C-alpha cells in the first residue's frame, strides 16, 4: 500500500549546486539506446559516478525544518544521481524514480526512498512545466508547477509520478539525486 504522497518545493542556492556539479565525476548516457524518461533530439543526460560534495550539500538542505514533518534524513544512503539538459522540444515522460529491477525496492518500503529534482537552468516560458501526480486518500491529484526558476528544488517520495511538458527555446538543466533513508518515526 502506498501512503499519501507529498511534494515540497524550496529554492536553494543554485551557484552552490553548480559548483558541486563541477567537482563531480560523470559520463554521458546514450539516450538512443538507454531507456530513460528524457525525450527529444535536444536532450542530453549524464550519470554521476562520484558526487559526495553534491550529495552532502543536498542533505544539509534536507535537514531544514520544512521537511521534518515528512522524513528524517539523518540516517541515509546515497542512491543514484544524474543531470539532464533539455533544449527546444525536450520533455520527460511520466515516470518515477523506482526502477522495477532494483533489489533495494523489493526489500525496502517505498516511502523510505526519496527523490530530489533541482533546476539549475530554466528557459523562458514555455519552460517545460513540471507536473506530478500525488496519491491523496482514495484519489490521485494532478499538479503543475509553472514559473520555475534556477535553484528550485522539488523533494518527494520516489513513488511520486512526475514529468516535464515539452519546452520552448532555451536550456533547461536539472540535477536529480535519490536517497534511501530511515523514514519518519
């Protein structure tokens, strides 16, 4: 059973995120052969292989008060991390951050997996609005976030389905990082 879901949006220091990205090791993903939610001829994706500085910066942000009602990040493990760059016509298919083949998702409750999406570059409207679906009681609520800006960070359980509408001209860059945590007692 999936519990009621949530999403918290907060603006963080985008220069600190970009600095941490520049220190991380990453490699480009071949989107023609990889099955990713990233779509569009003007899309690129990089997977991070070494990103402790980025992870530590995000964890420090996650310890702030606005998240405490949802989870306790003090006991956590890094999950995966990647960066996506989109250009005109790029978008993300509806997806969530729980790959079905992941052994961890078979042995760990879904509500103890956390997804973070951080915007570092945002084009003018239409910027590829962020949409998401939340389970609330016996219903599914559809939401759209417009007017995104660099530094906007969305934090949600990995069970939350989300995506990005096709964007207009300009560059959209997001950093995505998942964590596995002890959960809210």
